[in-house]
């Protein structure tokens, strides 16, 4: 659809950016924090560990002041479960509670809306030892944790997000350093989707609890949603794209919005004797948990073609955005129409618009972009970082989001990844995303000083003009 006139961004549009606790805070075992699965995982070779990150724990005031200087209306961050409950359940760590009070209060003092993710890839290690999401008790662990968050921060926080990228935890958990398989597990697919089921029920419980305890607040999921294209107009490829769309995207949103399993995914699991055990109580809980909005991370689209019952290669390279294959369902296809980042992720701004349109057609809920951004090698020279490539990426995506709004889609805000440089899920600090550069290398912590990148000033102008001026100087 071509628009002769595009709609403006809504007046109260939430311009901001995102981070997650384990990637930005550091202080990984300080002030009573218990270890999370990220602190005990095997760190990918050649990349930094997560003990200091960019030391947001000690420098959050300076960081939030810089966000305020950019004009942020919102800051999406996550709470580290094991910082406030070192064992995951039971005894509360007051210093952890205080830290997030201070962080939230600092945001509010600048008029920045805190958007809180309750769980971003960092299961308390103590709960990992008790089986993590494979243990049905995880539903209670998570809802008790959610209750504590609502009681503690409910007066100050209006926007809540449940589980970051639950779909990626399920599809590529080992890459992220999560998802535990019990020893001698015979049906890995079934076990994986049983864990996924526990997360879905836990999320629904948290949503229902939020509505009960904080009627004014809004809560939503935060999956990684990428529209899946068919590699060709061959009908078999179209079916493959539908398959991957269902497994990757709609399973999670059908559940968060309608409280129901996606029928295609259910049929596929059934075929593999992998349906999770669902109790009557689960069904009731799933129906009670309703999202008020959809938070979603978008990096690029995926393209697939049909495939038969092929053998999977060992050590197949996969991550959140690339490489996934499911024999009999779909296999990834390199889209020749798209360029790639320095780290091999495809770039597809038009796909962003298509993804937003598709989601709105299916769910009719307002949407909040909780991540979107370019991971690149940045260079600091004379205190400056000329990241025109990042500005271009963000500009192209913001333009497409505006077109999606002009198409009639309802958008609440845009929080790209990331507010400040942080440690990537599996590629270290060198894969930088921030508007703010942090002076450190992979293994040399250097000064940890902060520098405004060119994208900082550009985004400042974008926010100031509420998205009217996207020009690049
Ligand atoms: C998302 C995650 O998958 O993508 C973030 O929610 C992550 O935690 C981001 O950092 C970028 O991925 P990566 O692998 O480049 O760090």
C-alpha cells in the first residue's frame, strides 16, 4: 500500500531503548545477589564473562542521565530474579530490592517510564539445580516472584513484560545459555515443549495476578517475532513458511492473547509424541492470562523452503535469527534480496512493517517494540563513534514502523536494542548495539567511561521531533 500522506507518531509515543540485567549490570555476585544460569554457564570462547559487563549496577545514575539527555520517554530494563531472591524462592535480598527502587526512581525523576521485563534469560542458578523450567514447580516459583515484583514496584511501574523471547529459549536455548535437559531424557522435543508449557502457564498466572493486583497497569509478553517468508511461490514452500510461522511466532502470541495452543504446532507435536501434559487447572489458568499489549523484539525476517525428512548436521550453526531447520517442516533459506550485518544477520526493514501488519491483523492489540537494532564493531576515535551504519538501520526501521502506523496498526512505542553497549548473548562486547559507547574491550575493562555515539545525537533529534525528522546529517 502506498500512502500519499503518512500518519504521525502518536503524541505520547514511548521513545526509548532497552537493556537486560545480566548483559548490562555486572556486580554479578555483589550485595547478596545469587548466581543466575548466566553466571555459571560456560562462556563462549573468546568472549567476556558477565561479572562486570558495563557496570550499570554502579553507574545507572550516569546512564539514565544520558538517556534523559537523549530525551527518552521510556527505559526497558529487566530485573534480575536472583538479585532480589538469591535462591529464586524464599529469602528476599533487601539490597537487590533497593537497587531496583533506586533505578526506577531515577527514571521517574526524569519523566522516563520504566518498562520492566520480569525474566530475561537469567534463571537463578539455585532453581536451575532444581530442574529449572522442567520442574512443574517453576510455575509457582515464577508467579511468587511476579507477586513480589507487583507488591514491591507496582505503585511505580505501569508497563510489565513477562518473559523475554520465550520462543528463543525454546528454539535455541543452549545458544543463549539456558534450557536444561534432565539426564537420560528420551524425547527431547517433548521435554522442550513441556518446559515451554510451564513457561506459558507461569506467564498466564503472572498476567492474571497483575490484573488483579494492579488494575491500572499493563502487561504483555516479549517474544522475538519475525514474519517468515516462503523461499518461492511453490505451494510447498508456502506451507513451510506457515509451519515456521506457527512454531516460531504464533504459538506464543496465540497463547498470550487467546490462551490457546496453536493448532498447527499442536498437530506437529502430536505427530512426534511430544505434546506437553496439560492439566485442567493449566487450561483454566491459560484462559485467565490475557495480554494488554504485545511487546516484541524484531531483528529481521526469516525465509524458509520446504524440506523432507532430512538428517540434521551435527553442530549446525543456529542462533536467534538464523539457521533453523525442522525436518519435515521447514529449512532455512538465505534470502538473496537482503543484505547482512557484519555478524551475518539479515537486514529487512520492510519486513518490520510486514511483521507489524500481520501481528495486528491476527491480534488487534497495541504493540510495543521491545528490541530492534544493529550489532556492529564500533571504533572510538577522539571520543567519538561515527556509527552511520546504525543510524541508517534505525532510520530505515522507524520509517517502516511509521508506514505500518499509516496502515492502521496501533503502536505504543519503540525501544531499540540497546540503550548502551552491553555484552551480547554469545558474541561478547565487540558486537555493540548501544547509543552510548562504553570504553572496555573483551577482556580489558579499561576506563568503562561513557561516550555519546553519533547515533545518540541523531536519536535525540528523532525523539525531539517525535519522529518527524529522521534525516541523517
Ligand atoms: C535478543 C535478546 O535475542 O537479541 C538480547 O533478547 C540480545 O538479549 C539481542 O542481546 C541481540 O542478540 P545478540 O546475540 O547479538 O546479543
